[in-house]
């Protein structure tokens, strides 16, 4: 199954989280690009983040973010 643009947008949100602390979240503002706003809402609907506009990662979200960041490091080793 190939990645859809929606999945890529969600991954781009997940890789923005700082995994070295659980005390740091993100906020996607109303002025953000529409694809970022929609991706963050989908992540919330999937139970990966705590707020529709970002917030903190859930346990499942933390795991997904770890995996997304690992794939990004493998594909972009610079």
C-alpha cells in the first residue's frame, strides 16, 4: 500500500515532536497551512495526539512518532 498525501502530512506532523521529553507538545495554529491543520486533526481522531490542534503525544502517538523519526533518519542519513 503506497503512502497517500494525507499519510505523508501526518508523518510530517509526528516528526516535529521532541521525543526526549513528554513535557513538550506542539500547537498547530489556525494560520498554519490547511494540510497541517487537517493532518493534526486526523492524528487526534486516531488517538495519537491529545488535542485537535496538537497538544501532547499519547502513548500510541509516541510510538508512531518514534517509528516515523527512525524511518526519516534511515532515509535521510545526513
